[in-house]
């Protein structure tokens, strides 16, 4: 079923669990609007975009497709766009050349029930992505460079964005509302870290450092299980990195209570200060080291054999869950990791044996809670008193 066919049956939009579509458009400007008009409406039926987010997505897709058609396949420089007349003449000239106009722009869309990911690929010469993004991060958008402003808009309006194929391919995603916004690719990983707070004098108080556990990690931020902490709290996070201990300054931007002793926090990483500990003195160095660490962790994960044999498609599910052991014990709180129609995995600060039958109460936002029965198939100690559980529904 295509997205166009869904327009005639909007009531089934939210029932769609997975959809993938590939488009190929010629390098003609008039095709950009056609493609955008085709790609945006399904996101509203699926509940990914409301009217405001749909407007932002329209801007993002238009910018990305314009870059692919105009700058990629037609090879027109960004600087020429500043001269409206010269740009219009050159655009008309190149669009009328059959060999250039026939170059395809490939658009792949994938929806998994929670996230829509678009991948746009052109046939141009690409660009130095690392240098370009470093300039934007260091200096902000160059007001004399329209492409710089376009990239800044894309990064601001989507949840994840990355480039590949030497700049000829852009991939970006939008999550269902309420999901954490972070541009960088996230790796779901459980790394023990030490976390210290800043004292009133502005110094890091390592004497009161606490143990925490990452749930996911990117070069721009992390989510962790941590003792209760207020929003906007500044932290210093100690991570074992590829070159020894890494000290990453961070700011808490999201908290979710699990129980009286534990919260799930989302934090964004800050640029190193002038008196920063460790070897990273610039944001670029810090990001590069974090990306190296993430690549190493991902390689280790790919080589491991996981105990879970769940064959159903899984969705990331990081809401609190309530656990009971069917014998009248009080409910225990845990944090979800992923969820499928066949089972759930979560992290808890308690130990239960494999084979134990449990009751699991799931609730997302303000929706009605659901209680299901399951049996523990996996119980791995992560660090301290944190345990990773895999449960099969029964």
C-alpha cells in the first residue's frame, strides 16, 4: 500500500506498523514540491506530525531536496544563489541539459511505528561534511551562505540527522511526539559512569561523585539511570574512553522518576571549559573521541550473542514499568528498554531469577495502563545493583 493510497483511507493511518517506500525523481525543481506533497501527509496520519511539525518537515524536505537537485546533481554553487538573476539563468540553463536533468535523486522513506527516516541521495560531487559542520558548530551559520542556514534549519527541526557518501547522502528522522530530541545517532549501551556535580564555587565536587549507568549514548548527549537530580543541574561525567578516562561536562535537560532512589535523566553534553579535566580542550576533540568510543562499543555489541530470541519487531520503550511477582509483594519500579508484542526488556534495581513469572504493568504517557503476564528469560547484572531483564509474554 502506498502513501498515496492511504490518503483515501485516513482512518487506517494509525494502524500502519511498518512501511517502506523508494522514489526516484529527475533533477528538475518542479519535482521538489511534488515529492514534498507526497511525503508529508502520511506523517500526519501516522501521528508523527501535527500541523506545526508538518510545516517544519515541509521546510526540511524542501531544503534537503533542493540541495540534492540544485547543488548536487546540477552542480550550482551556493554562492551563486545570492545573485538571484544569475542563479535563475544558470538553473534554467542546466535544467534544460538532458544529461543533467536525467540524473536521479533517490528518496527512501521508512516508518517503523515510532519514527520516520528519510534518506536522500544525489549523484553530485559531494562536499567535505566534517569541515562544513565544524564551521557551523564553531562559528554558527554564515549569514552570507544560504546553504549554511538551510543545514541549520534541518538540524533544528528534526530529531536525528547525518551525512554519508562524502556528502552525497543525507539521512534524517522524526520521532513520535514526546521522544527525546537529539541530532546525533544514539547507541543503546549500558556503561557504568561516575557523575559529579558542580559545587557553589563552580568547581567539580568529586568527593560526592555518584555511580550511574548509561541507557544510550551519542556524541551530543546521553540518558542515564541516576539518583534524583533537578533539571538544569550541571554535571561532570567520567567515562572510560578509548584513550583513558574522559571527562564530559553536561547539563540535565530531562528527568523522569523511576522510584524514590532512581531517576532516568537525559542530558546534553557541553563544550569543555578552560579548566577542563582530561585531554579534550575543544568541542571538536570531545565529539571525535565520543564518536570513537561509540564505534568501539557498537563493534563489541555486534560481536556478542544476546540471550534474547524475540523474533517480533521491537520498538524503543523507555517509560517506567511496574513489576510484581504474583504473590502479593508490593510493586517494583523499573525502566523499559524495548517492547514488542512478544516481550519486553527493562532495567531494575532488584534481582529476580530466570523462570520467575511476573506481572508487568506498562503505561505510555497518559494512556490507559496495561497489565500483562510474563516469564523472565534473561537476568544479567550490569553494574552495582542494576540488572538487565528480558521477559517473554505468556
